[in-house]
C-alpha cells in the first residue's frame, strides 16, 4: 500500500496567504461592480478604473493562488508567463491596429 505524501516542499501557500488573496479578490470584484453600478464615474473614467482593477486582480491571482514569484525556482514559470502575456498583447494589439487601419482606409473612399 502506498504511503501518503506528507512532506511540505514550500511551493504551496499557507492558509493565511489564501485568505488574504481571497479577501483581496473579493474587494477588487466588489470595487469593480461598485464603479459601474453607482455611476459615480464618467464612462471613460469607469473604463480606466475597471482596467486598473482588472490588472491588479490578475496580479493578486498570480501571486496568492498560482504562487508565481521571482524566486529562482519559479524562473521558468515566470519566463513562460511573460512570453505568453507578451504574445497576447502583440496579437491583440496587432489585430486592433489592423482593424483600425482598415476602417480608416475604407471610410476614405
């Protein structure tokens, strides 16, 4: 019969870090809903606030739940994440540029 794996290699977070991450995620989600539902901000400012809150929430999830950090053990994971994020930015940015350029050129005729 196989023995249960009981060693803790330190790659997982503690309960305290999970609770902190959960509370931060809930606060950021509530702040996003509040920014939209209360109409306290102008539409452009609300969009900017949602963008900032989304980026902060992504960082919270990466740090507290996926345990992505700058330690030596995480260097390959961090490099893969940076490459994937850069690829997504290039693809989405290029697509938006091409669509905008095409729309401008089509409207001039």
